[in-house]
């Protein structure tokens, strides 16, 4: 069963708003908005959206000093996002995956994190 990821229609307004909130550093509202979209999303996009939700919650935890919660959410995000292409709906998943690969070591060292940019350079 193939996926038509490359031929997806215009991005959902929920995804647009979730990305806007994420980029503004409002990870709580970003995760809430993405959850609204996740509820009605096509089955083959649910893990993609859950991955972005986990990323948002992980950054929320990291910002509150909850390293254990951040690490758990980042692991979940990595698992959910792994099967998707490097860019999906204009989201730079390659950049997100690079962040998720480096974040655990930074969290363990107690370093502050710089969130990835979600919008792909050409998106």
C-alpha cells in the first residue's frame, strides 16, 4: 500500500497554526492545536502528527527542567517520525530527526535546547 505523501493537498489550517505556535515557542498551544488536527487526520498521517505532538511536549518538558519527561517524549517522537520522508507537508522532518538525534545527549549534559525549525527551507 503506497502513500501519496508527495501529492498531498494544501496543508491543513490546524497544521499551519500548530507550526506557527511551535515556531513562536508556544509548545503547549502547538501540541493542543496539533491534537485537534490529529483527531480527524487520515490514518497514514496520524503518526506524523503524533511525532510533532511528542516533539512539542518534549520541548515543553525540557523548558520546565523535566529532563526525564523530555527524553521520553523525544524518543516517542523519533519512533513516530522515522518512517516518513525528509519533507512532509512542508515540514523539515530531516531537521527534526537531526534535532531528536542530538537532543538526548544535550539534555543529559544539562544544556539548553534550540528547537528545530519546522518549515522546510523550500516549504
